[in-house]
C-alpha cells in the first residue's frame, strides 16, 4: 500500500540513514524529506538517493505552522516520522531557547498540522523519535524502561521530554495515532563532528587534543546508526499505536574506555606508533549537569517486534572509522567555517 511519508530532519545524521533505507526498501512509498538545513543538515549525506523517483527533498522549518499545514495538504502526507531536532547538549547549555523553539514548538506544530490534515481518518501514524536522556541519570546499577519516570537534567533533555509529552497529549486528546521511541547514543557514518566519536576521529587525524570531560567516567550505551534506522523501520510498521519503545545497543562504555579503544584502532588504521593517539587525551572541565550513566533496557522492542542490534561495538566502531577515513572530503566540508568557530567557543580555555 502506497504512503506519502514525511520524514523530518532527513538530511541529518540519523535521518539520512533512515531516508535512504525507506527510499530503497519501499519503492511504493513516496518519501518527503523535510529539513531546514541548519549546521548539522548536509545534502551530501543523501546524494545517493536524491534522484530516486519516490523521493523529494523539501527545504523548510518545522517552526513555521502555515508552511506545514500547506505542505500536508499539497503532498497529502499520510504519515510522519519526526527526527528534526536540536540535539547537542553543549549547545543547549549555551542557547536553550533555540531548543525550546525547535524541539517543543516545532513538534507541536507538526502535531497540529497532522491533526488538521488527518481529522478522524484512519490509516495514519505520527512517529516521534526521542532520546534516553529524558529519563535523567542512573547510578551504577539499573536500566531505563519504557515506564521510567522522566527526570530531564539539561535544556536539551527537557525540550525532548516536553515534546514527548505533547505527542502523548495529542494522542489522548485528539486521537492522533502515535508511537514514540527513546534511543541511546548513536554512532556511525555522516555524524556531525560535534559528537564524541567523529570529533575524536577528526582530531586524531589532525593530531589535535582529545578533550575529555571530567575524569571520563560517565557511562553511555552505544548503538550503530544503521541498527537504529532498522529499529525505526520495525516500529513504524509493527509497533502498536500509543506505545513507547526503548531502543538500545546493550553496549555500555565509560567514555575514557571507549576513547582508548578508538585511539588504538586509529593508530592501527593510520599505521602510527602504538599509543600515539592516546597521548592526545586532554582532560577538560566537566560539562554542567553532566549525567553519570544512561542504560537502556530494549527487551520490549525485541520480544514484541523482533528487533535487536546486528553489530558488536568494536565491529561497528571499526566500520565507522573506515568510513570517515575514506570520506575525508565530506569531513573537510562539514568542519569548515561555522564549525571551527563553534569548536573554539566550546573547548578553548577549559
């Protein structure tokens, strides 16, 4: 059955992988990729499918309600997969208001446009992609479950928690059919190098310091981005309306341990002296309100829908490094200009 699916944020990191998966896997779907092309959106990430017959890029902003209402009507949007968001915690600390505007108001605008367009018609779905950070911080033990109470600690996680609540509110108040997924840290090709893994790959290439927050003991669960795209595909087609699904990699690492594995692999791939990259590690002042540990229990999505990660972490990390080494042009383009200014503001004098 054909669908007209609006994927927001489809020129970003996770979105670009999802758009390509849907365009290639579902030729009877028309995929509309809506992206504002802010600093993290990059059309080079979706060049391989830009001429596909079932694909169309739409340049626009989810904070513009009139634009969205017209888009839903013109393209007869049947479903939404919503990934567009400001997503970097450090940026949210520097400028919280843009996170409120994009993540909260933008999500509410999309919901409103869907409500006006779909009315009481059946056969639609609004899929909201969220984060495990809405649950707050864990101690040494325990996991985040779908019914874990929200306890956001940063402007970013607070904005995502608010957007989650609006999605559920529109479902209960207006009967908009929704699903939500909360995912752990992603890594892989096409990730903007403000995030830990591509940042450190780029810095090792350029023999720049590797800025580690605090003592590097904060723990994160990591998931290869292609596996996340597969999970979204599975939930979109098999998930139960009104449900929440946690997506995780069963793959916890202390930041400093992950960084040392990354350094080891980079030395091997660049044929550098063993331990040379690790010497670049520099400890910097910890981030304000830095959550200690995130860990997802992904039992529900496995048992109910049959999804689980396909890659072990070191295999996925090796593939990720290979991609960046083989696509230095992409990395050079995205790390010029505004990124350089941002990097200096974030890490100088810390």
